C-alpha cells in the first residue's frame, strides 16, 4: 500500500522543526529513522498531514560521556550506539540489549529516540531506560524540560511527549559502585518481537547484600513495566538462589497483568517472566560481584 498524501518538511535546526510542529497544531509527525512510522503510514494506520524529517539536524545526534553519566542524542542510530566503546563501558545494559532489536539493517537506520518515543510495549529500549532510571530531555515552545523514563510512558503507544515537543536527548546515570546489569528476552526467532523480556540492574553493599535493584519488563503490559514488588523482595537481602527465586515469583504473580494474544497466552507470559527475571538477576548479581 501507499501512504495518504502528506506535506513534507526537512528543517535544519531544532527551532525550525518546532516551528513546523507548532504551526500545524497536532497534524504534524516527526520522522526519525522511520522504521515504525513509514510502515504504519503505508498501511494507513498513521495518516499525518505533515511529516517533519529530523535527519538533517546534526545537533540531535551524538554520544558523550560526562562525570554524571552518559548522554545520547535522540537521532543517534541504534547501530552507532551498539558499537560505541563509551556506551559499552558506561551503559553496558544498553550495549547488551541493542543486538536483540530487529536486525542490523533496521538498527543502522533506526534511532534511539525514535524507538523511545514510539513507545511500543514490546520494544527493548524503553524497558532498558526504565531499568537504568534514565531521564529524557524534551524541547517545545515552552522551553526545555526533563522527565524520568518511568513517567514518560503513560499507556499503550502513549507518552508524556506533547504534539509540539521533540525528544532531543537521553541522560543515563553513571553505574553505581558494585553494580551489575543484565538483559534477557525470549522471541520465536531472533529479530522478532519478544514474547517477554527483562532488563535488570542490581547494586551490592560492602557485605554483598542487595543495596538497590531496578527490574523492568517488556511485552507484558501497555508499556515498560517496573517490577517494584520483585525489587522490594531482594533489597537488603543476600542474593541467594532462594532470594532471587522469590523476586522472580513476585514479578510473575504481583507485578504484571500480561495480555494474551495469538503469540502467547497470559499464563505463558507469566511463566516466562518468572524464568527470565531469575536469569537476569543471577547474571546481574554475578557481574556486580565481579566488579
């Protein structure tokens, strides 16, 4: 199929892009990598009257480290992030998750910000950013504002991003001392949407007990799900096999109300979450101890 007719703009600055979005008051749609938007337009599931191409705005791309952590421009290609040594050092969870996203051809074109703003509940990056307690910088007519990843996602394919705003940068805090992370998912084939997935971060105290934990789940709700009960189950505890199993059971039984579909029933997704949380926590704990 072909998309419905639309007006095309290719601004050279963020200010120009915001002006177009404001002028068309909700009828305009930003174009990042286009890996989700263009197929939706071709099937006429999305029918924006105006397309605002962000690919000629160099200020929106780039990776830079700082004393506080890592900052990634929204238009940075996923493949560039996957290959970046600074990301591998300062945000290993991001580097571990990226190869699970579709295929190299998709990641070469797809952008970090595009995936985050699209808010697909089966996408890897939203869950990773929630687990990392990342902050998103948004820019609009009212200026610049920052919002936590946990507050950014408000429903199915829905975010706190206003129609006249752009996601411009992602801030990822520097990993805490004695911390480790892990990402695991299950899909029918590599590159398919995951039936369930887990991004986990744990930090240990000097005695080896869990000082803090964040566990984010994907493909089991309307967006990324922060498994708060699972994290509470292990905080302050030694990460024994029994404690990890208790956290996994809490995630599967208390933290989610998963949907069922033609790919997996709700019961099967619950079982997957229990298994995957246990695997992710075991791996994250081993890495924290090795640090």
